C-alpha cells in the first residue's frame, strides 16, 4: 500500500481523552511517540469527502433557508398586489394582440407631453410660455364655448326635480323636463332606460330627421340612441366584421381619417382599406380613387363597408350633392354597406356649400337605391353648436337592415344596458329645441347663431393667416371645426426626425409644443400621402386666443425652417 506523510492531525478530543491529557488519536496508523502520521490515500480521500459533504450540506441548508425567506417575502408582496405567486396572468406578451395595434393620435404622445408640461408649469418650472393651448381636439367647452342656456336649464331640472318649483326657470324648460322625467323609470334620469333608448326621445329623433330631410319618413324603430356617435360606429362595425384570411372584412376609410376608425378596425381585426382624398381639390372625394382602392383590396380581403365623414374630419371639406350621389351609386354597384358619419352637419361655413344628408339623397335617387342600399348614419351632441362632449349623447339610424340582423343588433346593444340617460335627455333637446311660440326661443336662437357665426369667422381667419406663411398651405375650412394644412419641411429637419426615431411632422409638432406651448396633432396620426406632412388644429379657441395661436405657429414655422435650412 502506498503511504504518504502528513502533518499531525488534531481531531477534537473526547472528554475522556482530555481528562487523560491526550491530544487524541489521529486517523490512520500512527505510533504513540508523536512521530509523523502515515495515512493511506484512501483514508485521506474519505476524510476530505466527509468534510466536503458536511460543508456542502451546510451550504445547501443555508441556500434553502435564504430561498424560503425570499419566497415568503415575495408571496407577501404579491398578496398585497393581488398577483399569483405563479406570475402575472396578463402581460404584454399574453394580452390581446389587437389592442396593441390600436393607436389614437388625438390623445397620443404629444397630448401626454402637454399634460406633463402643464404640471411642470404649476410646479413653477420656467418655460418660454405661461400656458399650454390644447388645439388638438374638438372639445368646444374646454376651449371656452358657453353652453346653450335652454339645454342646461332642462338638464338641471331633470337632475334635481325640486327645481321645478323654482320660478326662475322658464315654463317651456319645465315642460320639457317633466316630459323626459315621465319617460324615465321612477321619474329619475338615474334609472336605466331601454337598451335602444327612451322611446319618446327616439320618436323625437325620427321627427327631427323627417324635418331635416324634407319629409322623408323616419321610423323610430330604426333609431338607436348611443354613447356619442363613436359607440354606435363601433357597434355597427362589430356586426360587419367577419371572416379569416382573404375573406376577412375590409373597411374603406378616407385618408386623412378620424383615428376612431383605424383604432376600431385594429381592435376588431378588420382590414383597413385606404382611399385618399384629393388635397389639390379641397380634399374632395374622387370615385376613381374609391375604385382603385377597392380593386387593390380585393387581392387580400373582402371589402364590405364604405365609411364617409361629411363634413370632414380632419379636413373640413363638405361633400357636394353630386359627390354623394356618386358615392351611393358606387356603394350599390359594389355591394357595400354605407356608413355616413354626419356629426358636423350644422357646421357648414363656406359660401356655396350645403349639408346634404346621405339618407335624403338616397331616397331622392328613387326606389332602386332607397330599397336596396344598406346604410347607417350617425349624429352626436358633441359637435355642431352644442359642443356638449362630456354628456356622450348620440344616435344612429339604420336603413334597409335585415330584420334578423336588427334582432342581433338589439342583443348587442343590450349587453351595455343603455346609453347614459342624461346624454339621451340632452339629445332630445338638440332634436327638439325651443319653438318660435315658446319663451326660450329667442335666447336659444341668439346663442345658436352666435356660436355658428363665430366658428365661420374663425374658419376664414385660420385659412387666411396660414396661407400667408411660406411653407404652409391651407385649404378652405368649409365645415366641421378643424384645419389640416400641409407643411413643407426642410430635408435637414426630416433627417433629424429620423435620427431621433420620429415621424417628421411629429418632430415638428413636438418642437412647437416645447417651444411655444401649442398642442397640435401631427398629420401622420390621421394618415397622409407618402412624402407629405400636415397637422390638425381645431378652430375652437376664442377669436383673440386663436389669433395668438396662429401668430405663434407662423413665427415657429419660420424659425424652424430657418434652423434646418
């Protein structure tokens, strides 16, 4: 047996050994005279293994204790946060992929930055400006427009019926409030209504449409009250979207478009079919372009829907009657469901322009069209002269809808119980305003006329000032409440934007916000032809403030252009 020499090993001596004064006996053969211990390799390995396993066991125990302590801490924290110890059920990777594709530029990154800047200003952070002017959204009352007196009187009475005894309120306002309350469950606007909307209000909507369209009948059963027009638009799209692959529903939308449409289509997994408005001809709609877009789309989807916004958002154009007739013929020929977004129907300013409802034109074209073309039209309390965005009142009227589909539509709207009842009450006042023989009529007409005439003045002012700025081109704002001017950007600015990972008009608008406190929406958020750049701006600010905004944009554009030239 091979032997090795080791130094003296001094194991822990037993009590008896210590009492004998012994140093203990080392492992292996050893003499009793303190000579060097001679230990076999096998004995040494055993000793080392024993020591290793003992140490490893202690290490494992320590690790396990640490893990247990950490797990207990994590489980306690997760219990506070309501998260399973197995990890989150909902993550960015496991959520609905369609939602991640949704974009809504009107309240996008620039608006979020504007909110941050407002907080910074309140905290005393020094800026080159004292306030943020949000010209990004059509929120009339936020921009300073005053509510229509009659509307708010009736809504106050409905909200607090004890005021019906107050002599300060006119009698016609009281009668309207009483009629609305009588139609509500428990005589309270806090009660649910039927899912389609309060019946007497739907009857008033039908009468309003008949009067607007020169006596063409409207059936209250075809009226569906909604949470603003947006809710109704999404509801109809839900009915229309189906299929997979090349059979997936395609929906034709104008470019530039209101981002509700692209967002809803992304959410529903539908195919967006872009048709471009003609900027060189005041954003007009061209049937040749519609046909081009349709034929191209048929290669990869099943086009079933054509959406029209009239008057236009964000472009402000008003479609001529001839254009509407052409669109209806096109929809019939191509077997398309027509969606007519008409929420700006009272906002028409340009000389020679007039609002024509799609329904009116459809029926005046005769039974060949009025009995066959399937259509839904939409209106809202948020725009026009009312500007009551927060009440979320609106309606849609459906034409030539299959009775079995109507049953499914009623089922679908029933899921959300009912539209907001205060919004329904407001809608009733919009479609049934004070009449000439009633005490509130004079004040109502004065306020309504003032709002619309002021908007018309601001539309002209905006066009005139923008067209004096080199590098900005603005079409006439014929209607609605926005302008969508084209901007020429220097190549160096375009290159700088790309270097920063931004779309060029996003870069432009972000710089405008940071330097002058003006919040606009870049045209890329609405869609635009490749190589063109725009921004959308509302004309809603009070005239004095609008002049300041326009002057600031003028100065910024000249400064920005010079910087990157």
